[in-house]
């Protein structure tokens, strides 16, 4: 189900899928969803809630997973990915596909007045506190403090399968 404020603008070239499991897409007042934005319900049962006065730029993909809550005045630059779920990869004896999804870490929370730079990936468990700025090409899966500036390095090793 989609609940979209009548004064928000959704490009005709945006793709807002509907959930087959009953999750909701809620878009607040005076938002802009640009061309080639993809909103997809997959990887969980979470809702996607977008506050007021938000701008989501072209090429951004949002996967609902375990839920995404976005505050007011959030700016998301081009070609970002928000994915509120992660695949399990604990065993070499099973494919990642067969292991399905990891247990939820709480989805994604983006508070008010956050700016996310181009080509950034925001993953399950991320909490972006009020006023945070995320530099272009960052990877975020943790809490970023209020009014903090974060430039994450997506190339560091994060572990291996057992």
C-alpha cells in the first residue's frame, strides 16, 4: 500500500513497487522522488517511511528489508543504495542464496536534516543521527553521530566465511 502526500512530486520515471506482504510506503509532505528511483519491497516485512521535505535523486535504489524510517529534510544524492537487509554467509557448506537473510539489526534509521552523498550504500543497522553528512562513495552500517561528517571506506576487509 502506498500513502503519498498530494503535494509531493513523484517522477513518472520512478518505479515504486507495491509489497505483496502488506508492507507500506509512506511519503510525507513536499517530497521529490526523481526519475529512475527504484523502491522495492524485498528481504523482510518492513515499511518505508519518508518524512517531509525530502529529496531522493536519480538512480537511487531503496530495498525495504527490515524497514527504513527517514526523517524530515533528508537529501539523498544520485545513485545511492539503501538496503535494510543482509544475506547470511556463515557457512561454506551452503550457498548464500540458501542461507537466506540475516536476523534484523533494526533496519535503517535516518533522522532529520541528513545529507547522503552520491554513490553511497546505507546498509542494515545504520542509524544516521540528526544533521549527519555522509560523503560520496561511503558505506555505512553503523551509527553516525549528530552533525558528524562521515566518509567511509568500502574497500576494507570485513571478515570471511567459516
